[in-house]
C-alpha cells in the first residue's frame, strides 16, 4: 500500500509542477489571460465595495482585502521529503538531510525567526507586529523524517514549524505516529489539515468534503487536543468552490503553493514555495528574497 501511495503521489507531484509552470505563464491559478483580467477587474470592484472580511475566530471585523494585499508577504517555505537519494539524482520534492541541516543553520545565522499561522493571521488582518525577519517553515504529507530530522534541526535554533497532515498515512511505516503528532503540538508547533488521502479539492463531489476534510480534521483534533484551523490544498491546487467550502468550515487561512495570492480571497490562497532538493542553502535564501513581495 505504501509503495502504491508513493507512486501515485510521485505522478501527481510531477503533474503539479507542470500545472504550476503553465499557470505561471497564464498569470495565476489555471485561467487564461483574459479570465485573469476579468478576475482582476472584479477584484478591484470588490476591494472598493467590500469593507471587511469576517473573522471566523472572533466574529468581528478585520482588515479589508485591499489592506491585506498591501501587507508585505512573509516568506513561507514548504518541505516534503528529507532523504538521501540512492541514485544520486536530486529532485524538487526531496531535500537531502545534510542540505536541510545546512539550510536551517544558514537561516538562523541570517537572522530569520519563525512565525506560526496565528501570528501571520493577526499580522495580515489586525496589523500585529512580526519579528524583523519573519519566515514560516511548513511540511506537507506526514513523512516521519519531518519529525526525526525536521523537528530536531529546528529545535537547535528555536524554530517552530507547521505540519500539514495527510491522515491516511498516520502510524504507517515511514510516516509519523499519533504520539509524534501530539508531541509536536505540545512543544509549540502547529498541525494543520491536508485531507485524508491527498486528493485534489478541485475534483471533489459534495460527499468528499466530509471524507477528505471533516473526518480527518476531527481525528487531528482528537490526537492533539487542539483546534485545527489551517488547511493546505493538496498539490497547491484550488478553485473558487474549494475556497467557499474551506471558509464554510471555519478555517482561518488556507495555503497553496507557487502562484500568487488571489486578489479577492488572499487569506485562503496564502502562497508558499517548495524548497527544491536541487537548491543550495544560499539558493534557498535567494529564492526567499525574490519570490515574496
């Protein structure tokens, strides 16, 4: 089952890279240039008329969309696998452990401080101050080395991470256990939802939302004893219908990947960059500085 799951994910991840390249050329989330122009025109009208976004946690007014979009983006890194490549071939989705260790040290030596989703949300919606050089470190897909290597290295520098969990993998060989998940939260890290089995939200039928989102979220909350209020789209792919469903379920923010934030729903299209195993530590710093506006 694990081999089959990894093969499926490998195919879908390769597909995602292709989608990201295509959508980058077209200007965003898989629409044509003309469609994006219409979206921007609509967004401008919405920004002018929409006074505030609803705060699901406090049921009070927060910053309007224009204010949120005016905030400088916080660099958000996304890691998947941390493994030695047996064939010696570096990949975009797997960072070798020694390189991850060097990246964490360089980030700390460069003065970066980690922030967590609650801090990012308050910064975007309420103007709360962040450290001088903020960043966020996120991990997708529940891999065990994210705990054994990722947490260990972050602990050296007082870094805290965000772990988006695919619950089908919990307690299986090479994936995290319930106990490790609980320890992460107890030590100040954040656990977020990443569906049950990594199916794209853009293809969901109505019944899928309970299977892929509601039940996995309840499981994570039972394991950790904490509310799960942040979500990451599998493969970074989303559409308007998915945003509406995520909002309806009370998630405060949702995270995508490479494309820019949506101009009408910036809190539900928070942007991250995948840290490629082909980059040097210095290349990671360069990408952080050039990718976030």
